[in-house]
C-alpha cells in the first residue's frame, strides 16, 4: 500500500510531455545563447555594452561615501611639516592638488599639500 507522503505516479503521457517540454526548453536556451553570442560579436553592440557598464560604474562610484583616508590638509600634520603623501619624511616644499568640492562652481578646489620631494 503506498504511503500518503509518496509523490503521485505520473501517467506515461505526463512523462512524455515533461521530457518533450524539457527538450523544448533546452532548444530555446540554445537558441537564446546563440542569439546572444551573435549579438555580442557585433562591435557596435559590444561598444554600447562597454559604455553602459562604464556609466553604471561611475554612477555607482558617485553614490559611494568618500573613502576614509588621511586628509592631505590634516592640520596636525601640516603643523608638524610632514609630507602629505608618505606621512614619514619631513616636508621641504608644497604642491597643489585638486580636491572634489561640491560647493565650488567648478566642482573642485585647489589644496596645498606638504611634500618631501622624494615620494
Ligand atoms: Zn613624501
């Protein structure tokens, strides 16, 4: 006597149609895979895809919070006269770098950074 938990037996027609549908699904997958290969082989399409990915990457980068790192305009280090790049050697000069600044009209501002001259 079959238990109540066992899966119901399928009719031969149901098994045959399940196999046929799985073959149809395989065929459709194969066709789609080949179509995508042909689509990607077109240089125009791959260029579009690259552009879209680059735009997505930059949009994603803009949404990230600013990276935590030692600020080159760190007042304590500026007073000590330590190089703003390597943070080890004493600074002998300063150099100007651009820093992203959303308040300014250009979108960046100039920042003076102490520089050891070696790094
Ligand atoms: Zn340095």
